[in-house]
């Protein structure tokens, strides 16, 4: 590539492009230091703070989920315990003796 030709093209186009470049930079500076720029800066800073707060909330939510799981396990055990106790009591219980009328009805054919 001929670098001399390249630089000559840039120098030739510079006077035509310079007002556009300077105008664009001035407009960008006005937006950046104006109310819109300050609002964008505050929003970006607030976004970082909210991200940190959100991470803390997610950690707390994870802990609460673990505690809720433990509570649900305890509740399930507490609900099953009377049923287990009743089943073992029924299994260990001795049936009452049958009357003569009950024995005749239950005799296999």
C-alpha cells in the first residue's frame, strides 16, 4: 500500500470533515455535561448499586428456600407420625374374642 497516497487523501478531506467532527464533539459534550448526561450517569451508577443489592437479595432468598425445605420436611414428618403410630398400634392390638353368632357368619364355605 502506498502510504503517501493514503495520507494525502486524509489531508485533502480534512478541511471538509473538520466542521462536522468539531460539531459532533461539541454536541456530544453538551449532551454529556447537560441534564441528559447527568441523568444517564446517575442511572448507570444506580444500576451498579442495584446489582449489588440484588445479589444480596438473591443470597437471602437462597437461604430462605433452604429453611423452607427444612420446615416442609418437618411438617411432612409431623403429619406422618400419627399415622405411623396408629398403624403400629393397630398391628399390635389383639382383636376381641368373637361371639358365637359372629363365628358362624365368618366361617369359610
